[in-house]
RNA sequence: GGAGAGGUGGCCGAGUGGCUUAAGGCGCACGCUUGGAAAGCGUGUUUACCUGAGAGGGUAACCCGGGUUCGAAUCCCGGUCUCUCCA
C-alpha cells in the first residue's frame, strides 16, 4: 500500500497517477491526511500523559524502596486521572490508525509515469512482436482436440474426480508438463534465481503481504477450518519469505524462483474463453521473484522481461509483449508487461506471463526493508513474473507446432520431455 | 490426538513486579595501542512513531492477544510456534 509519508509529500502526483486507473483518490487521500493529522495530535497528547504517569510510578517505586508507604499512597491516588485519560487516548489512537489503515488498503498502487491511461485490455500498448508469425493452413485443430486424440489431457476425468477446470495430464501430456517445468526451472537457475519449493497454502498475513487480501479474497480457495488459503501463485509464498525482514544492502538484488501449482476460483468466468486449457482452477507455473533497490528496479524489470522473452523464443512460439494501461493493471502493480502467445488454431492471443514491478507497494505491506551503508532503512522494490504459466504454453505448443502427422516438440524442450514428437494415432 | 518443557536484542545467555531497553558474553563498527597483525583498552551497536532547525527529548515494543497492578520481560488467562516423551 501507499505510505502516509508519500501521501503527505506528493499528494497531487499520486492523485494524478491514480487517475490513469480511473481511480479518483482525492477524497480518500484528503480524509486520510486529515485523520493522520488527528492521529499525530492524539499521539502527542498520549505520549505526554504516559510520560507523566510513568514519572509518578517511578516516584512511587522510589518511595516504596525507602519504605515511605504513606507518601506513596498519596501519589498513587493521583495516578487514576492519568489512567482514565491515557485509556481514552489509546482508544482514539487505535480507532484512527484502523481508519487510516483500512482506507490505505483500498487505494491501488500509483502507476509509473510511462503507464498510459487506458480503460481496459484494448488500450494496452504493444511494445514488441516476435518475427515468427504462425501460419497454419488446413491443419487447424484446437488444442483440446489434439489433447483428446493423443490422450494427453483428460478434462472429463478431472471433472469427475474433482470438477471442471481440474484436468488430468497423462502419458506424453504429463511428461510434456514435467519437461516444461524442468526446462523453465533450469533457465531460471541459469539466470541466477534460487529455487524454492514453497508451501502450497498460505495464511492470511501472507495473503495481505502481497495484496491478495483483502481485495481478491474471492479468487482464492479458502479453508476456514484452518484459516488457510490455497496459493493463487508462487508469488505469495516466495515474496512473503521476506515479510518482516530487513535485508542487507549487499544481498540485493535477491532472486528467487519456484514451481508450484496455482489455484484460482475464477469466479464469474464462463463461456468460450474457458475451453480446454484456456482457464483452469488448478494449473502449473514457474514464477520468478526479485527484491531490488529502488534505483535499480526498472532495470530489473527489463531483465525479467528479457528472461521471459528468451523462453518464448526457445519454444519457437509467436508472441507479443504489451505494456498494460492503467485500467488493466493489477491493484498492486506500478507497471506490468503481459506476454501473449498467438494461438493459430484458436486465432487469438493467450496470456502466458505477466511481469510486474510493485515498487514499494508490497514492501509496505510486507514490512520489507534494506539497510544502506549509512545505517538508514529503505523500502525494497518487489517484482515478479511468470516464467512461465504452463497451460496456455501447452495449448500454444500443440496448436502452433502441429503438422499432418502430429506435434513437433521444439528442439530446446525435447531433451527435457524425452521425446521429439507426439504423433497422432493412426 | 495426549503429557511435559520452553520462546528475551544480529547470535549465545541472565533476569528478585519498580533503580531493566534489558546484566554478562560473542559478533560487528569506529578509535587508541603496534613496524604490521593478534591480544588488550575505550566508545558505539534494535525498530517504529511523535516532537525539535539541530543536539536532543518523549512514547511504544522481551513470540502474539487480553487481564491484574500506581508500575509487568517478570504474575494470571487465551492463542501460537519450537523441542522432548507417549499414541
């Protein structure tokens, strides 16, 4: 979330930036600043009351030690008024702090200066398109047909055992899945990202830290018995490693990666877009996360974009990169690049990666700082990106690399799968 | 699931309800000492907020949350985590 300090210092800039999201923050921010000024006055009064009350207590302590019980009793009688006063002030403080905190939680991150003011996905800016345009003539099977014919993925079996959106992968389909995960992890390893296998469930504190709670509560599977949530992305456990941590400046940038299944309720998604692998409740993803110094974080973002680019190049998939407009960006991001692969059979773009810089927005919620040489602490910048999300990559591989007799696995990937082709049944 | 023990600063570790934000040690930083190093000596070494031009001053925090008390690291209740034993 945004800090009070930043609202005090650059109120107008933040209001203007938030307008790119079509989020009118003026009223909320002015209210917050008002409450904050009350809060400071209240704290000054409270501190003063407690100081006086502490002084009396010390005096009583001294008298008791000297055995002057009667004098102590006299002073004791004076403390009651301070106690009443401090209790009241504490309640006021708490109320103001809660009010401020709640209001701050509902203000999204201020977009970076380069982000444009569009309203939705149509206003995103294409900043790159790969050269390898896919051409498919009469062999144009969508991936769900291929997956069924070749017995790679069984959607119906998943629907029986669990529900729609929880497919089984089998045979070469499962091996392709495993190969991709390993391939992505090896590339991340080469890129200097330390691999983690994190828990697949998280507590509410972690959900708050990365910004899934309270705003996107409905998107996560929740187990109220244990107050745990299924992770919607490895971003949550990986980034929360650094919750309540002060890192050493020399340790930055910190680079983490991890493969996890991701669980999303996808409430309200129906129809054509959810066919096959296009939208699932459980899917696999390799995620990369970085903690960076503020001055370096946009270079870091570029390097993460390059990393994802390298993966898509190696998989020989036609893709484009979009810089999201204000209206299409996630709540917590300051800048986001989406990667989309072209599905020749479906004739549409499929989002396979989202790479974002959150600047200090998550760091504030996480309380993650670093200490510089002069001993001062500063908020880190957090970033993350999918590298990559599997289902749509699988869809694009099956659809774009199909020919008369089957699917050709890209050269870079084949060693990880253990086969070079998936042949159609004869 | 049951029984017990425990959670104190970067780390180890002491702590009798008041003189304890916290002894002592280690580590770290700076200085002195030295030809140089080690040892030794000295000084410093948490975080957040409020206040102040600054020096500084104030408040809070000893796993978390409540409570008792003029006053809680210390006493009481609840939670949580770790360890040991049992199932």
